[in-house]
């Protein structure tokens, strides 16, 4: 039997054990292929506006995925090799030289990878039409999608995976070649010992995370780039120590609190956790960081989607809006609207002037208040109460299409006069028809400033259940020259609007799924390796009279804690980061955040249930 | 005297129809309260099989086992587990301590699972650990203990539920002679002071000499039984003689 044959035999025998890994891999290959192939899809390429977005989004999504894949594949392969040190030791014991043993075990991972690559490509191609169709749908692109196989994408996928797989193959091979027989044998006998608790690190970890949060929230003072990098580094270090020391502290506390410990199965599950945390904390940290990335990125894309939906009210507050001071023209426009058999719900006429130097428009406070109540803005009382402006103070309303601003200014100069920006916010005002930031000034101040600029009149009309907007738009365009009057209607909005956030959202969701799959698999493997160690313990406990139900309870607790700790930590981290995002976007992102955490928890919960079932079946064999 | 454990026509068979192997063949047995019973016999005689059935870990092919007139053959799995936890104590050859728990937690385990009040558990643990000379070891973990200490922890754990019977399966098998002697003295003391009923399987004549009565098993049947009526030394001699006459036993010893 040559070594390649042994590898194949091993591979066949272990394929069941690696089922989840293979599934995760197949899914990732299929997704990666589709990410690549959408860049070459002929129908998408035809759509000029969207294709740019699709290209760049798909590009960044696939880069993110490669980073994750490298981590996932290297981690899993490493894990499998460590699991099988005993077997490796046996081969080495029989006198097979290290390079051969290395080849046998490393090529197993390679075979596993290649198998997933082939199946994954098949699955990816099979579902590519569906994938593209859904993408076109969420991006609101109206197009027909044909079945399409992209050779370039196939080659791209094969290249990327081959490189990663070759890399892990070499890594595994080298690590086996370098291992000594004595280490391999001792790794089996190594008795677990109760870890020492480092109180210093435990307490400091909380402080570090606290500082990281502080830095993240105060990104304006520190600078966005520095703040981001510092936060990431501090969070990783803090989380590492949190699991390494802080949780040991907490669990040790519970171990010593006998009134808690001596209550049913707690004694079993908590003792196991306390004993294991030293072996597990690296994995727990990795999982917590992955969860953070997962929830944050999904939270971000769903926030964008949510934002676009909500922001429509800010971008298109009126059915029709235009700028004109010509009385005759305005009357004519009114007549046209009347003829269209639409009922007018609101007619807003406001004076403003444009400041070319700053590219802002200026209105007076009383008008601002009128518009807010006219548009029926939620919590307008709150907003208006903040606009208690003195002579030198102004309010700043963001440009409707601004998604986020990284630079905060606290002053503005209009016609050689300096004003402090007292409040800065984002509310529906003029919409995209006047796509500029708006400065709200005190009424008296407005009258003074007005003399230096040309005043215009803004006309905004809201129709009740608008009909025939297309025709109406064309008729109005004839009357008012659209460029001068900045004519903007809900028809224009719909026509120029295709949902690029839809594309991001869709790809983000797929990426999210791949991440969830990967994260779930990592913690699943880790828990399984524990189950093999705990098998003996539960056999003893059974002899001592522990019932099956009690064993189940104890396992659920033990596994549950190693699932839930990283989830809690990861969720808190991501809540903070989305909080920062929401601050940048001047938008409340509570709903998408809760949604993202909810969806993640659901998917994660499924992994939890599978893990417990597998754990029980191993323990009760 | 009160009968704690009784078996009637106990049988255990392995294998299929063509080749039935009778591990235990029609054993009738009565164990009285406060007894220290030894079970001896050559390898493969069925000692451990008998012990496993008596201690409810294994089920007989036929026949009945009564604990104080209660037939445990009718009990369901769950019931049996709880029964085992509350009425039976175990001491195994390889200790079977949980290495993730401290000594005190190991001793407390059976009561903790039964959700007994934690203060009550603590005081019981304290009492037993001083009885077995483990006072200084209470916060340690099994990997920090010697074999003899480990087995005493196991004995303390076996006693904490105040069981009606303690089963000991080759308890000195993994111990050096000094630790063995200490443990056996502990068991004797336990038997005398707490009137604990003990059933011990062993193939070591020295260990067996601490018992009050010994049952010899061969080929799944009771071969003979002898009672201790004189000093331990003399009893030891009688055991050796008997093992010699049974064949095989002495070879195993030396």
C-alpha cells in the first residue's frame, strides 16, 4: 500500500466526520463562484449604471471572502491535524518516516478541499441563474437573466482555492515533518490541569475594552482612521484577555460558591467549563471576533438598506417641487396640477437664498418650523426645541443625499460673518430638488443677510395618491425649464433611482451566510473535540446514577455557555460599532441592529442544537 | 438480621443461540445488613459480571434482584439511575474520580445531583473527609493526589449518600501495598463504625482477608463460602489454601 492509497482510505473513513466542513466549503465555493461570475454576466454588463456598482461591490465582497476563507480553511485543517496526533504518532511509531506520514495526512486535507471545490463549482453553476435573478430583483433592475456559465469565474475560483489549499497542505506537511515522536505521544497523555487565574489581566481586559469603546465613539476627536485601527487592535486584545482571564475569574467564583454549584447538574457543567476555558479561550476569542465582524457587516448592509428606505422621505418629501418666483408661472403650474385630477394635500412655499461660496441654501427659522409641521415630521417638537437660535448661531441641515459625514464643522462663514453651528441634523426639508445643505438662521439675521444674495421661492406640492405623474412631469417640464427651476417629481425620483444598496445588501447577506456557516463550524468542531474528552466523564457519571435527562441538561449548559459567551461579547462589540455608524449617518439604526443580531442568533441557534445532538450521541455511545 | 440484598436464580448469558456462554449461572445470594462480603474467584469466573448486576449497572438475563424486598428488575432506566444514586455507593479499581472537580466537589457530587441543601452537603463532606484523612486535600484536584488518596476520595464519595450497600470492584488493584493496607483499614473501619454493608470483588487474598465472609465463584457458580471466625492472619491462610484447591488462583497471586 503506498502512501497515496493510505490517504484515500483515511479520507473515505473520515468523510463523515468532516461532513460539516465539506458542506461549509461547498457553500463557500458556490458563493465565491457566483460573486465572480456576476462580474462577467453579459446582462449585467449591458446595464451601464448598475454594472459599475455590481463590479465594485462584487470585487470587495470576494476579497472579504478570500480573507475569511484563508482563516477558516487554515484553522479547520490545523484543528483536524491536532485531533489526529495520536494516529500520526502510531504511523510514526511503526517506523514510517515523517515525510511520508506528513504526505498522508496533509493530502487528506487537500483531497477534502478538492472534492468540495468540484462539488461547489457544480452547485454554484447550477444555482447561478437563481442567484442572478434574485440579485436583479433586489437591485430593482428590470432585466431578463439567461443561464450563463462563466469560464473566467470558474478559472478564478479554481485558482484562488488551489492557492489556499496548497498553502494549507504545505503548512500541515511541514508541521508534521517537524514534530517529534515523543511530542506526539505525550500530547495524548497530557493531563489537563486547572488553569491559574490571572486577576490582573482579567480586570485590565474590561478596561481595555472600555477604552476601545471610548475611542470608537469619539472618532471625531481622534480622527477616523486612527480611531478605527486603535479600536480594532484594542478590541482583539481586550477580548483575548476577557476570555483568557476575566471569564475564568467569573467561573471560578461560581465554582467556589457551593450554594450555586451544588444545585443539580451545575456541578458537572461548570466544573467542565472551568477546566476547559484555558484550552478554549483562543477559539472563543476567534469566534467572538468573527461574530462581531459578522453582525457588524450584516448590520451595516441592512442599515444601508433600511437607511435608503427611510431616507426616501428626506430625499423626496414632495410629489412635485420646483423653484420659481414668477407669479404667472406658479399659477400656470398650479393649473396644470389641478387639471391632472389630483387632490393637493399640501402646498409649501418658502423663500430662501443660495450662497455660492459655501454651496448652501439659507432659510429663516420660522419657515423651517412651518415646513417641519407641514410635512408632519415625527418628533418635530424635539427638533424645533433644539433650534433656539441666537444672533450668531445657525442650524445645519445635511444635504438629503449625504449618507454619512466624517468631518464635523462647528462654524460657517456667510458673507464675512462667522456663525456657530448650534445643531446639526438631518430632516426632510426640500428634498433632492434642492440638493444642498441648508442653513437655518434667526429671522432677524435672515433679513440682514438677504440683501447680499438673490432670494428665490421654493414650491413644494404633495399630492394625495398621485396619478399620472409621468404626464404631469412632462407638462410641467414644458412650462418651467427643468434646469433653472430644479423641477423634481416622484417620477424623476423613481426613474433615476435603482437600488444600489439592494446589491450591497444581497451580496452582504450571502457573505453573512458564509461567515455564519464558518463560525458555526469552528465552534462545532471545537465542541466535538471536547465531547471526546468528556465521554469518559459522562460514563462515570452514569455509573454513579446520573439520569439521561440530567446528562442532557448538563451537556446543554456546558455547550450552551461556550456558544453564548462569544455571542454576547460579539453582540455588544457590534452594537457599539453600529452605534458609531448611526452617529456618522445621523440616523437611528436600532431596528436593523436588532434585526441583524436576531437573524444571527437564529442561525447560530441551529448550530447549537446540532452540536448538542452530536455531543449527546458521542457521549452516550 | 435484616437482609439488604437478595438474588434468586440469577443468570447472565452472553452470545447467540449456538454458542451460549453462561457468565453467571443460577446464583442465590443473601446479604445482611452490616456485612463485609468478599467475592473471589479466578479470572473469568464472573466476579465483575455479578457485581455489575448486583449494583444495577448491568441487567440479568433472568432471575431477580431484591433490595430490601424491592425488585429492581421492574424499574425503568431513569428510576434505576436515581435509585443507584441514592442507595448504592461505588469504589472502582481506577478510582473514576472526575478530574475537572476538586476533592470536595467530587465527594459532594451525588448529593449535589440530588439537589440536597448545600449547607447540609458541606457539613457531610467535612465529616467524611476528616474520617478518611483528607482534610488537607479538600481543595486539591485529583491530578494532585496519590493513588491511595484518590481511592479514599472515591470511598468518601461512595459513603456520602449513606447508601444501603457499597460496592468495591478491585479497589486495591491500582494501589501499592501500603496504600492498599490503608484503604482496607478504612473500609473495615467504615464497616464497623457506620455499619455500612460492603461487597468487595477482589482476586487478592490479602485484601480479601479484611472481609467477614467470602464467596468463591467458579464458572459462574458459587463454589464455596467461608466465614472469618479467627484472626485475620489465619483467615488469610484459609483463603490461600482454598484458592490453591480451586486451581489457578495462587498462580495469579504470585
